[in-house]
C-alpha cells in the first residue's frame, strides 16, 4: 500500500506560479512512477505530467514549457512546478503512484488550483 498526500494548491492570478507537492508513504520502494493528473468541472481527469524512478518525464502538450515535474527521493516527494498559469489550468490536481510488480495505482485526495483571469 502507498499513501499520497498532496499540498500546495490555492488561488493565483493568471500568469502566476504555484508549486504542488505530493508526499508518499508506505511501500515507497515499490513505486515505479508518479504523476500529476487534473480534473476540471464537467471534464474527464487528464494526465498532466509523469516521472519515473529513472527520472524519465512526460508532459501533456497543454503544459509543456510551463510546468515541470521533479522528485526528491530523500523525502519521497514529487513536485509540480507550474508557471505562466492560465484560467484553463483551473482544476483539482491529483497525484498518482504506480507500483511494480502488478501495476497497482494509488491516488491522493486532490488539491484545488484556481487561476483567476
């Protein structure tokens, strides 16, 4: 089992920045990758960014060049650095961890990000 706790959401003006954190606990040695997803009202949850244990990263086209994902192994924490925020980035942001073997997914409770125009 892996537990995830997100933090760092809030209200920011367009063009501003936020940093989200996701702290993992439990069987952290089994985590293969971690990622950030978001869900806006009335929309499906979508991938934002992922990072693997080998530091391979991937991003949604809509956030490339503005968002950056990183991790701190000593703290078992993953960060999402969000710059040049837009109103369309408004959503609940969720952290997900995938463990191996078995490809089990664990989700955090989510943190609200609101970007005002």
